[in-house]
C-alpha cells in the first residue's frame, strides 16, 4: 500500500480497477469510516461487475495513512478530499488515453461521505482545481449516492446544496431508517427534478435491515443494484 504526502502532485497508488472493459465506468468512493476493501464496498463492486460494469475504487489519503500505521484518523476536510478526487479523475483520464479504460460514460458513486463528495465535485458551486479535466468531466453522466448523509453527525441543517445545485441526474439509495436522513425526514425536503430516491426496506445507513423486518441485507443490496442498473440505463 502506497501513501503520498499532501504536497505530492501524483495520485497515490491505492486504487483497484476491476471488471472487463465496459462502455460504463463506475468510480466508487468509500465512506468516512471504512476503506475501499470493506465487505460492503467489495460486495457492491462484485455485484456491479456482474452487471457488466467496470469499477474503479480508491482510498482517500487519510484512509491510506490509516491502513499504513493502523491508526484511526477522521476524514480530511472536504477541500482536501475533493483535491484527491480530482487526482483520481486525472488518473482515469490518463488510463483512458492509454486504452486501459474504454468507457463512453462515467458514473460517480459513493458510500455516504463518498457520495457527498461526488455530489459536491459535480455541483455548480465547485470550481475544479486541476487543469485539463474537461475530457473526463464531460464523460460524467450521473451520480449515485449510497446512503447520502443529509444530516451532519452533530446535527444541524440538512446538506442539500450539493444535490440542489447539481445538473447531473442523481440516484440516492437510502435506507428507510437511515439516521442521516430517513424516509419521513427526506420526504419533507425539495431535492430537485433531476434527483431520484430509491428507498430500501427497513435499511439503516448501510442498508442493513432488522432481523424482525423480513428483509435481508443481501436482498437489500440486490434491490439497490437493480435500481442502479435501471437508473444507468435511463441516463445512458
């Protein structure tokens, strides 16, 4: 596992490009507390590959450091996360040039924090810091958020701006019991005409249902994948 200091302009060599070449590349960003190798991330990746998509996973810099020394650091601030996300897109652009990726469209997908960063990165409020990203940015067709963290951990106003100030089609896959925004709460907010919400039965922030609900995690993940595939087909 490789970790590069903040002032290194290169992309840290901590990514996985999996699946056969496809006309759709899914860039999958992890959440705040679990890295790209977490069972949730690998299970969703395997299911996406089975649908015929190529998937690019990566670790943000703070998570790379956590994996190196075993310490548990909190996530970096949004500007630093977004700067690294832009480096990821630059790496993808280079791989397209080299023929390692042959996609016609890119879907940015993220678990919780990763979904929020995907939404911010593509919002009309964000100004790109990296030059020469026009080609790869033009390929971004849609955003998928798995458990969008509407409500900050310490409470406060819902994080609606990245969603409302976004022109890209967006699918939010949300558990009905998600403590960061449940069915009752989200239904009262205006998200935008470009936003679809797929509610997952009795799911928590990771789409995990209670045993007594009659739902299963595997069934919920399959339901999520089915809706993601249908969404990508519609926006394609």
